């Protein structure tokens, strides 16, 4: 075979649950979504909307939810406090990193994003995050929202691109 692994992506259906068609008038133009919400939001939503290989209907509310999530991520820089590790986040950070790493390899992007959303909720509950933890989180999120992550990466004082930075490792004992 010409490749070791074959993956078929699912069909994105119109908001009415039917196959998108100009004649049906249910086509969503991705350029309009990028203009309204940004490329990262579109990318995040497409990867979050369901199983990568299954058909899923377009949802404007889902797009708005991804926008809210990325806005919350953008505000994490304001929550950075000193120290190496936030005790309340340590285990969840390692569990999330393990899940995201595994899910990316298995092309389960929606569950990887859901795990990162749960982590962000916990960060907001705790009220702070260390610089090192934020850098780890930004590396995890970068494949899904590269523009925002590169911007945060730079504001954290890093040189080079986040996208080519070494992937973080997790401690199995902390998962």
C-alpha cells in the first residue's frame, strides 16, 4: 500500500443536518467564519465538532463556544504567578498532557480539545498558573490554535516558534 495508515475525514453537514449544497442554500462559507471569528476559531471548531471520521452538522453556537474558549485562553497570561508548579493543577496538567498526546496520535481531536477545556476551567477555578505550566499548555494547544499560541508564546519571552518547540512530556506517576 502507498501509505501505512489511511484516514478518511467526515463530512461537515449544513446547519439543517443535510449535506451542504448551494441549491439547498445551506452552505457555510469558511471565509465568512474566518472574517467573523478568526482562523483559529474555525480550525478549533472543525476539530472539536465530533469524531474526525464521522459526519457532523455545522453549529453556529459551537463556533461561538470555541471563540469563548480561545478568549479565555488568551486571558491566561494575566493569571501567571511565580513558582514552578501549582499544586492544585499538577496532576490534572499531567493527565491532560497524556490525553492530548495520545488523542493527537489517534486523531481524536475532539476529546483532546475537551480535555484542554476542562483544564482551562480548573485553571480559572484555581485562579492562577505558573509561566512553565502556561508554556506547556500553549504547546499542547498549538496544533489546534497556532496563531493564538504563537502570540502567547512570544509574550512569555520565548524565541523561535512554539510549533517547532519540543513537545512536553508528562510524568506517569502524576497521572
